[in-house]
C-alpha cells in the first residue's frame, strides 16, 4: 500500500468518524433528557418570572368543569378531568384563573415541601380516598421531578394557566376523591375511566 493510499484511507475514516459524531450530537438535542417515569401527559418547564407554563394540560380544550375551588386573592382553580388510565395513574387537569385585578405571585405554597427538583409547581397537590382512608401524593420521576405542571411563578390579572398533576390511582372501586392544593379549598371530584 502506498503512502497516498494510506492517507486516503485515514481521510475517509476521519470523515466517517466526524459523520457519526455529528449524528450522535444531533440526536442528543443539547437539552436535558425528559423523565420517562412516571408517564407524563404534558410536562411543563420553568420559565422566567411572569410567564405561564409552556405546555398545556392534557385537556386544554374548553371542557366541562367538574369542580371549582377558591384560592387566595381572586385565584380560582377549575378542574376539567380526573382520568384513570390503564397504567395505574390518575391525572387531574384543568386551569388556574386569576379573576382579580392585580398579578398574583404567591404560588410558592403550591409546591408543598418541594424545594429544588420541581420549582414553581403544583407538587403539593394531593388526592384523598376517604373510603380507603388513604392520601395520594403527586408522582415523581427517578430524578425527583414531579409529574405535574411547573413554571407557575406569576399569574397576571385576568390570566388563565393550565395545570395537571398525576397520582397513583386508588383501587378500582374508588370513583370519588377529594383534591387538595395548598391555599385552596378542597374539592370532591369523580374519577373517570
């Protein structure tokens, strides 16, 4: 093999390695990997102060309100669905509305004890199965992030932001639970599915 042929082969190998590296990097996307468990219907990511969550809750179309509860300073929580799926989860979704005339920024209590993995979230939400005498907390992925809406920092006057929270499902005979979120009154909701 001549020197010219060796250079040609090495050059071809370098091009192949560069192509594989480029494809690998393109596949990474440069961002954090999305949590795979628990199954999240629509994760939201934290945004800058004054912004609403990026992604809507699973049932973001105008739908029936199955429960409505009052929070502080004109904040209203409307629940549109509490759906049980075949994987053993219950997803509660709806929207939080600021019916007041000023921006609302006291959302920190909604995250419950959460401090780091799911900031500005509704990770403090619970559902209670009164018949089974059991309380269920928002699911977490392997990195501790909640299976719930995040990025809710400030809700402007008149603004509506979607929310969802996913829980372990109570036993199949349980069709009614009490939904709670810190600073809101509790609401009895029916589980569908």
